[in-house]
């Protein structure tokens, strides 16, 4: 075994031991005298207090009394916020991108598409989970990008806690690409992609009330989505056992039944303004679709249409120049202009594997308010776009991404303004449990701060 792999294995073993340990108990705590951002879109409150009890937020704001018997931390000079909620990520699905054995983000040779369920492969010991937890990300929507089909499959909502149960909600949404990438995979044209997608929805519709797919349940107990029920016997056998022309396996068709019923969110990857209009028009034929636009680089051009349709958007935070033909109208003012038009917008990290940069992207949108002719967001709006708004879009309502009574105790204490690049978390709590902030990156940093070779692990001894 070479030295690099040996060191990686030693570090991974320590993380696995941590994940297999008994889950820590939620602690009651209060943080006083801090600058508190509740995540609801309002501006930060100076000299405020946050109280967490039994894993849930009890109160947050100025003039909040600390209940007797609760440990109080002096937050003078610190900022306290809800944890960052990252959307459209690959967290928990890979460790080393170039090593296929550690990378579950692609299924190019799979016979399935819409039926793929990422919750079965989430690794709570993934170093990317550890690194992002230390950056203040406490929950995320994770998924596979489409590879062999226009469908990426079913994404999951996860928490980044240091325990073995990462999945908060499995099969939380379905992802389909109806932009340039989807056109390429469907045969080279958007015409083909839409024909394939509409046919898939019609197949799922025909299954109707006779379809029976495994029920969606929560691994963490936070969300109750029903018990498992068996597949309809008519869905057994080969795909051609069903009547009519079919392009999907029986499992892919069954996986889309909750989508056409409006019981499962449909995330649609789309950038171009005309493509956005085409996606919104889908609701004329499939009125129950619970649509979420992902990307929407040219969303500002059709912001009034998006707002009128009541469709939320997960937009890239830094699309300032076109990277391809479907993003010719890209501008950093995209998010600000959509919000001004009444669209609910969450900020996405352009690179799905690096949502730890979300604070920086949100901060850039605040800075845009000072640029003549540009449209940005207020501080409160920008932070909400990486906390409460993505939580709501993801189906967690007021339970995550916000410091309000009854919300999950996901709390981050920062050493400064969390939208400033130089700020970092001092403490991170998930469900009221304080989390470790160590990872391979922090251990490497500590090891090579000096040239003392005694810091090297046993894997370097020969």
C-alpha cells in the first residue's frame, strides 16, 4: 500500500469509528450577547440570545431570558445563525473524484434512470461531509447529475451530523435535465428531450392509482411519508409486459408516479429563458407537477413568468459570464432581479461538490447592491437564500434553516460575519448536538505547520 493511500485509510478508519459510536445526546444551551441572524430574511440583531432545548430552538432574539439550569455561552463578538442549507449537491456520494471506486455520482451504464435512489449510497463518513460541516453547512439536498438519461434519479435530504444516520428524507425529489445536457442525452435535440420527458410522464400517469411503489420513509424520524407497499403485479417482468409503447423500465415508470401526482418535487435543470417557459408550460398538461427550476441563468429575462407560475428557483450564485449557448444572458444580477420580481430564489454553488462557498456567493450579492445599475440582495435576503429559502424549497418548511421556536437545533457560531470570506465557524450544532470540526484537511494543516516529522502517521514509518 503506498503512503498516500495508507494515510487516507488511517484517517478514514478514525472517521468510521466515530460514525459507529453511540449517537450523542442533544444538549440544552443558550448563546448570549451575540449578533444573531435568524435566517428568515430579516437583518442581523445585535446583543441577542439564542436558546436551544431538547434539540429544538426555543427562542431567538433580543430580550430573551435564559432558563434556569441551561449552560450559557457568552457570544460577545460572535455571530450566531442557523446552519447553511445547501441545495443540489453531491455530498456523501464521493471522496476522490478521480477514483471510481469511491465515486457514486455517476451511473452511466445503469439500466435505470428515474428509479435511482441516492439515499442507498450516502456515506456519512465522507470527507466532503466533514469538510462542509466545518464550514457551517448542516443540511443538504444531495443527488446524482444525469449521466445516461435525462433523469438523474431521486435525491435525498441529508444532515451532516457525525453519526451513522445521515438521511433525513429519502426520495425527496426527482431531477430531470431539459437544457443542453438533456438534449444531448435524448438524441441531440431539445425536441427529443421534451418528447421523451412527456412520454415518461404519460407512462407514469397511465399507471395511475393501480401503481404501487415502495413508500417513502424517513431514516431520522423527522419526516413521516408512509409505509412501504408492494409493487403492482402488472409491473413485474420485462418493460414490454406493459401495454403500449414504453421507453422506461417498470421501476423508472413507477418512480415517476409520485411526480405526476404532485407528491414528489420535480427539480428541472434548465438555463435558457425559452427553456424556462417550456418547463412552466408543462403544468398545462400535468397540472399537479411540483416544479423547481435549477440553474435558470437567464431567469431574470422571464422573472415575471416564473413569479406568476409560483415556481421557486435554485440559481447559481456566480453566473456572470456565459459558459455555453444556453447562458448567453448570464449576469450576476440574475438572482437579485428574480427576487425583485417576486420569485423565491435559493442560491446554489456552481460546482455541486463545493457548497462551502455559499457564504461567499451570498456575500457577493450583498456587495452588488453597491454597484450602480446592478441588482443584489440585502444581507438578510442573501443569508435566507442559503438557509430558510432552500429549506422551504426542499420541503422542510420552517423546521430548518431558521432560528425560530420549534425549528431544528441547527446552530452555527461564527467568529465574524458569515458572508465575509475570512469568517469561519467556531462551533456547529446539528439537532442540538455539538459537532466535531476535524477532517483530513484540518489534520493535514496541523501536521505540516512545522517540519517536525514526529507528526507523521505510522503509515510513513519504514
